[in-house]
C-alpha cells in the first residue's frame, strides 16, 4: 500500500500562537521559558495532526523560531560573531539578533540580509559566510525535537536543507561552493547522530535541482552524496526537490546514492513517467500531488486514475505527499467560521490536506471511477499577451521627467516614505470593533480620517518632501484590495508566515475580477487636502495582488492579472482626475512570480510587465508614477524592471549593505529613471544614526547621479512604532539635507 507523509507543516500555530509569543518575548512580557513552552505546544499539535490523519511518518525539524535557513546557520556553527557579542550564552537571543538586529539581551546590531525563498513570499535570512569559514555541528535543538517526538510515540522523519542548497542560498565573497569540503563533515556527523537516535528516514531538501545550475554545482552533487552515503549506514535518505521541474537534473537526482526521491507533480506533472523510468529497484518515489502553495482541494479522482497502476507496481515504495512544505498554506480550515458552505467545500488548508492524503491512500486501493467531466483546461497566456501589445506611455521618460520637474519643484535628494505608517494598537482595536459591529461605520471613518491627519501632520513636522496618507484604512497591502474588488473571497484565519512573526492573510481569487467602485480615491484626496506638499496615491500592483493571493487553478494566472490590471487602471485614472499627481504602484512580488527556469522567463514577463504598464499607460506625462520592490535578486530581472517604465523606483538595499544596488548602476544597463535605494532597514527596531545615513547616502551618490536619487526607507513602516519611525525619519531627513548642502 502507498505510504503518506509531508515535507513540512506550518509552524505559526492555528491561532498564530508563535507570532504572539515571539512578540511578547521581544517586548519582555514573557520569559524565554514561556516562549519555549509555546513552541513545544505547537510542535506537539503539528505532530498529532499528522498522526491523526494516519500519515506513516511524522515530519520533525520543520519548526523554526524565525526561519529554517537561520536554523541551519546555527546548526553548522556559522553565525557571525557580532550576534554573540553581549548576548552571553543565550543562543536564542543570538538567533533573534541575527534575524532582526535586536533581542532581549545584547546591544542592537545590524541584522542579516533577508531575501525570498525561491519563488515564494516567504523570506529567509541569508547566511553570511567568509572565505575561511569554519563549521562546527551544534545539533542539540534538532536532536531534542527528534527525541521529543519519539517520546510521544511518533515514527519520525527529520528534515534538513541539503548541503548544496544551503551553500547556494549563502553569501560568500569567494564563492560559497568552495566551502563544501568544510561543510560536508558536519552533515556526515549529523546523519550519524540521527542514526544513533533511532531514526530510519531523513529528508534532505535540495530544491536547487529545479534550477538551471552551473556545471560546477551539478558536478558537486554526486561526490557530495557519495560521501554522505558512506557515513549514513542504515539511515535512509529521501532527496526532495520542489517548485520546478527537474529536467536535465532528473537523471542526476535519481542516480545519487539515496533511498528515495520526492518530485513536485503539481509544478511538473509531465515528469512523472520519466521519474518512474529512472527509479531504481530499491528506491522510493514520493509524488507531490497536492498543491502545498494553494488552498483548493485536490482532484483526488484524477490522481487515483493516474496513480493506481503505479501504486500496484510500487506498493509501499510509492509515497504520497504535498508538492512542497505546507508552510505556504494556512493551518486549519475548521477555524473559518464565516465562509459559506459552498466555498468551504472547495477549500483545503494544511490540516485538511493531511486528510486528503489519507483519502487518496484509500482510493488507491479501490477501482477508479470513470472520468465523466474530463480535465479542466487552463487558459493560455497567449490571448492575454495579445491584448497587451501596446501599453507604453505616449511620452518617453526623458520628456516626462522635464514636465514632472517643472510641476513638482522638488529639491535635490527628495525625501519620501514607501507608503504605510504604524498601525497602532488603538487603530487595530477600532478596526476589529468595526468588523464585529461594535463601532458604527461613520465613527470608524472618522477615526481613519484622524489617523490620516495625524500622519500628514507628523510628516510635515519632519520635513519630508513627498508625503503619503499612511494607509490607516488598510489591513494589508493585498488583502485590502481583495476586499474592494469583486471576484475575491476573504478569510478570517487564512494566515501564512511571510517572515519571523510577520503573517499575511492572502485573499482567494474565486471568480472574475472587477472594480465595483473607487478603492483609495477618498482617502488620498482627503490627505492631499491637508497639505500643500504632494501626497502620493498608493496602490498595490496587479502582479503583486496576483502573486500574494491564492489564485484560481482553472484559468492561467495571466488572465487574472489582466483583470486586476483593468481594475487598477480605472483607479489610477480616478486618482489623477481627483488631483493626485504622484501615484505609487507597488510591485514587490514581480520577482517571486518568475519561473525558476530561465527558458520560461520571457513568457512570464511578457504579460506581467505589460499588466503593470497597462495600469498607468493613459496618465498624463506630468503625472509621476512610482513603484517599489524589496528583498529580491534584482540582477536576474533588470531588463524587466526597466521595462516597467516607472518614473521612480524605490528598492530595499540597506539590509544587504547596498549590494542589491549594483544591478541598478551596471555599466551595460542599470536603471535609467529615478531611483530611491532604501537607506535604512525597517524590519529591525534599531534607529539608524544620522551620521550612518549621511555616510550611506554619500556612498550611493558615488554611483547614482544626484538628480536621479531619492531618499527613503527600505519598505513600509506599518510594523514599527511611532517612536521608532519618528526618530528614524528625522535622522533620514537631516542626513538628506546635510548631503544635499554638501554635494549639490
């Protein structure tokens, strides 16, 4: 009989218990012992859910206090020394200092760089490795979790990130691959320890097998896994890849000395026959047939028909799973109390997907039912691309820039922010009471107006040049628009982790998308009426709304994106008609929607970039269009970013020590329009010093002409306190004025 397992489970808790405990610990409201107890409770609940669903193996090691890549940096003793200074032997505080620059013990310090996990909205902490890096195994936390699960009677399968993927995700000046000989012994020691602990199977994630790998990385797999196999003994290794097809790496993966291979049959169903052909007689084949990144129920009848012959052929050597870790899915649909029954029956959160695996396991022991309806064919992107042939603005940037400069009369190094301001406890409380009916709509709107007025007042006191209304009316930059647009369904508890304690609640695209009424015009117009300075209109772009929602699976993503773009185009023109002359259309998710295979990039960018341009192609030349991007590998998509044709782009660059800026100043390209590299990291509570910002601005001004340079934080300020925001922005404005006076 086919076996069942998963690659990982959400760690936030069904009620976001981890987030609440983390933030309470950081504030000093609970002790570390109390925080550890919350983590233990979440792990126990996760393991029990898998056992209750009849899974044959329970996954261990997928829990993290902040990030699984950071877990491995501690696992291999690779945490930079600055995070231990002042934190004594408190390893958890050292961990949090690496993640966010601050913990209850130790002085503030620059946090590690953060970027996206492959093509997802999950952020990981980039390992900082040196050319002479030394590794030392520190596996207590993982072994403790293994013993913890075993004591509860679970048959465990620990999961670790593979050595090649860990190094690929790392940053090392001399090249991370050169460190592989030093790292492999730690993996060997870890496998020996897990074998000694009575573990039978270990899952090793190598998702870089779904990439176009350089030859030297491909060539490193066979000798690396031969070394691991030599020390694994009776321990069995399951090699897992996901998010993409294996293609030329399929034969490589199946030839490795491992006992099983996991493939993503959601992203690459066409590779199943080749995988079966390549499978050795003693290997297990794990098939990811449930979408670990979406909330729709799986087509179990389809998989019963397709897998029935394979189940009879392989028996227990066929494993059923989700396509990837369920980290990217909400926890439990049973917590949704307000969704209509006709919607609920179409959905499956992580816990329900466990039940689907058990159901499919049972179905494979029965005769398939004939397919009466046939397969639903997804629409093609070709028709969408055809509709987006001419989306460029009528005047080129060089002409627009002259008209915009005449209209706005901004100083050199104009200062602004990315859009959101702190969402205070009072604001969140009023919003909750409004949603529950305890606060009348007019009272709620009056409160929002007061919040906006206060944001404008503070910005004028600080001396910012281009203001924002602060987005007090928005719960989230995507969820808010999903609530305003027809075609979306909004959940009450569909939370997924974005990074650390940051959780988002993606809306679900249930049908065709349209805009029944203006969404932001009232708030932007009100804010502009409070100031003589320009106030930016703030919109989330069509690609980001698409990528940060749970999409339909019966139409191509490009079709939904175009529908969103049409709605936003109406909003942009309404904002312009209302007198809003600077409009920011954020696209932080443009990069993460890019397919992992380079051969598929052009098809994606053809419609994604055109959808962005479509939203603003009809505005007047003197209307200035901004966009914002963060935490991405910009080098790989520079041509697409230029093709967006935004007048101003703001980017995250401070946490990466301006390394991401290199793509925008390249000799053979770069960004030709205005640019605002983020000068300080908003994801850390640390307040940047004025002198630090002056030095950073001077460094930026060495490579970007002053007349094209804007000054702004890395990202929105929603998650920060007003005390942090006020001090940080004051130092930023003063730094801009100092550099302006000195260099201009």
